[in-house]
């Protein structure tokens, strides 16, 4: 699972990222699971949007199993 949101930088996060307190930063939470889908690790990361971007490419998969690529 991946969740991306924007939130205001706390004083600690602003200091670590080199931005102003209260400015919007990108927060990405990623939940890693094992083969049985049990949670292993929740990684919470903050990024200064002046130095980072996140891009996703979504593909539609044919229910019959044939990948038809991006639409």
C-alpha cells in the first residue's frame, strides 16, 4: 500500500528538509507486507516538493490476464 498526501512541515521536519515550518511537504506512507500479506514495516517519509516529485504510471489489465497497456 502506498499513500501520498501533503501536510504542513513541523519544526523538526522543516529543519531536516531545509524548508520553512508550516510549508507544505509531501508525505509518502508505504506499507510493506510478507507473502502471507502480514504487515512487516510502515515507512513514513517526508519530501521537500522543491527537490522531489512523485510520478505514477497506471495500467489497465485485461480481466482475462492480457495486459493492454496504458490508456
